[in-house]
C-alpha cells in the first residue's frame, strides 16, 4: 500500500489539515501478532510529540487498567483510527477517518487479532458503522467484518472519560477485564461471566 511498510505508515499527505497540524505520523504500537488490538480516536499532543499512541494521561489510565486486568501493554497492540494529530485536539473529520481507514484495515489484516477493542465513541461508531451510546454500551461485543475477516469488537469507554467523570472508572476497568478474558488471559479480575 502507498506509503506503508508492513503495519507502519511511513508517509501520507491525504489530509491537508492534519499534515499541517502533525509533527509526525503516529503508527500503532505493540506486537505485530497481538491477539488484542485497542483502537483509539487520534493522537493528542503527547502522542504527536513522542510518535506513540496513548502515552499521555489517557495512556496512563489505559496502562493501569491493562496491568490490573493481567494484560501487559507490551503484549497488546494500540493504534488509532487517524494517525495524525488533529488541530486543537478536535475530533477527526469524517473525511479524515475515511482517508486513514485503509491503513487501519491493513494493520488489522496483518496483525490479525481475535479481539478489537474500541476506545471511545468515535472508533466505536467508525468500526460498527452505526450510532454508539458508549456509556451504555461499554462492555458489549459485536461480530464485525474488519481487516479481511469477522472479528469480535468490544466497545469500551475512552480512558479520558474516567478523568472527567470518576463514576466511569468501574465500567472502564470492567471492560478492560473483559478484553483480557476474551484474550484468554487468566490474570483478569473479571466477574462479568461468560459473554
Ligand atoms: N486519545 C486517543 O484517542 N488516542 C491517543 O493516541 C491518545 C489519546
């Protein structure tokens, strides 16, 4: 694919506004054969500076929940719907989501995970192609054709939601535990039962 080496996008100039606002393309992070791929929205300021997804405050929340669920960050792959930081941290425009989608599809096809976890409303709606009420739907699973085959997509709150509203912490952590259970990790504290 144009500008893509394996799962990494090396160059891309499809979105004019994002080319102007980014300092670098932020590719997915983690093993290229991970069983679980977490998909966020788009890089923020810290991610743009470091070139790695989820390294700011949201990343700290995610890392903590992964650890507590028995999932080491180093064992999962973390990526975004859009690989360049939008200006002023705005949501990615639908055209930008569409432009970046072939890279995400290719990444999912190559990594070939069993479970895809969407972090927040934007990736949930992008991958499920429907409206998502993420606060109500966090923890639910749908089978979706992605990256060449059907996969389980687990809807999850964005980790930042727990920073704005502490009452979301439990639901966020239970959803990450469910991801661990789905990935076959026994260290998780999940008491959500079978799914
Ligand atoms: N939020 C996201 O959606 N993605 C990141 O990489 C960081 C914060």
